[in-house]
């Protein structure tokens, strides 16, 4: 029986601890091929490279795993994997991560990790983005390995709805064990930005973005609540951003005839 083919990518770069952990776990489930950025691409959202060259080079960083590093974004990585690296082979699963840092709530829109997963979903491939809510470069991933394996195994065996990418977030390592897994909705929360105005030694103005994460969602069925209460959160995500509930309202209430 052939092993499942699993494509691995991320946004923290091919040398990150998170992707090494993910590769180790995926090797237990199937044949792994890696196509990941050659450096950090956090916060790139679903950006693609259209005005510059894209470079793709083999990298022997992982033992007995075919791996390529790409000069582009996470979405670029999935595109190049599909059209060049894999050619006529279609992955049974695409996984992205494990990200160093949270991708809950509104962060899914900015996330390079999730853009790789969503790009795979656009191409009709089952996909998962994994994130650990710990931004440390040396974050401890030991407590999430079995959850990563179990979630990926469920997708391989049972599948997900077409066009859906799973956004999975893990709480950071704590003294107590993770309580369990919650299938959630995305919390209604956002970043409240502030911009620090500064000047370089030549007197030229520049800005440094800062701010705070603000969560006004009091529900107990969302990803922010799950993480805060030491659960793994799984949010099924669509790339279709149509506000379906607004179509009839606009059609009925607006006078668009000229």
C-alpha cells in the first residue's frame, strides 16, 4: 500500500524549529516533501510574487526528506510545489507550520502559515495550518506532537469539506496538560494598532507599528476562548469571502438603476 503524500510548508522559514517538528510528525504518517520559504515570511498574508524572480533550491536540512527552499512567500511555495516539484503528483494532505505564534481570530487574514494552507484548499487539496501560541524561536512543541499527528491522521482518513482549510492553534506549554480539542468559530477580535513615529540618523521619518490585541468576544465557542482555557482550537476556514447574508439585503434595499 502506498504511503500518503504529504506536502509541508510554513512561514517562519525552512530552518525553524516548528517546521522541523512538523516534518518529524508527518514522517510517521506518510511520504513527506517540503517546500518552504528560505527565510521568515510572517505576516505576508496571501501575497504572491509577481514583480521579482522566484528561486527554488534543494536543501538537505532534513534527513531522508526531499526539501526545497523558496525565495518567495508561503503561497508561492505551494504554487511551485504543485506546478514544479510535484508535477503530476497530488498531495493527499498539505500541512503548514508549526507556526511560532498565534494565528487565532483576525490573525488568520495576515498569517503566512494559513496562506499556505488556504492556497492548497484553493487547489482542492486537504490542508491544515498549525500554530503554537508561543512566539519564542526555541518554543517547546513537545506537548502538541500527538495532537498534530491525530488531527492530520483524521484528515487523511476522513477528509474535510472541499475548499476548507483547518486553522489549528495550540496553547503554549504549561504545567497542566492540554484539556482537549474544541471545534470553534473565529473570535470577533482584532489588533488595535499604534504607530510610533521615529527619525533615522539622516533625519528621515519612519514608522514602527505596535499596538494591542483587543478581544470583545464574550462567547465560549471561539478560538480565543479555547486557547485561554488550555484547549486546542480548530476553526474550519473558507477562501470564499462573500458575505452571503448581505446579498439579499443589497439586492432588495439598494436602488442601483441609473
